[in-house]
């Protein structure tokens, strides 16, 4: 079973996304703060997909995205950014830094599913290149 993580400082949003991911067939886990999932990755536990909130206290989603993309061994992981912000510059910056998708809160299950499908296809193409 594919493993998906959601990292969002809003526990309710994390819970809802986790339920959506489980409905889509993922083994899903949610994290309130980015430190724990990054530590797990450093120890070798790596998910197949990450849904990452842009705005979090302490460490931003952009910083987490940059850190993950700086590690070659994690380059295969599709990352979808999630935010209430629809500012075009935030979307562009996320995509430039290696995000494979960007969706806006609140989202529907169909929107999340479509973003996941696109992200997996996009990351797969990047791996072949």
C-alpha cells in the first residue's frame, strides 16, 4: 500500500486530508509540525506522497519543500502544496522549488485526487528525464 503524509498545523485539516487519502487507498498519516516527518525521513522512513501546508508557524512549507528537494534520495516523492493563499507568486515559487501541485483550502476530494494523479504523473516524468 502506498503511504501518504500530510503536514499541516491545523489538526482538523490534517484529519480531513488523512481521511480523504485513506479513502483513495493510501496508508495515511498526518503531522502538525514538519520536524517529526523530516526526522523520520532522515532515518529512512519515506512516504510515497506528501501534501504540505504552505503557511505553518516556525518552519514554512516552502522551507520544508526546499529541504526535501535538496536531497537526491527524496527526489522521487511527489509533493503537493496546500494553502488558503491563492497569490500567483506563491504558486509559482512553490512550483519553481519542485512542488508537483498546488491546491487551495478548502478542497474537495475530487480536487485532491486530481492533484495527486497529476503530481504522480509529473514526478514520474521528471524521474525519466
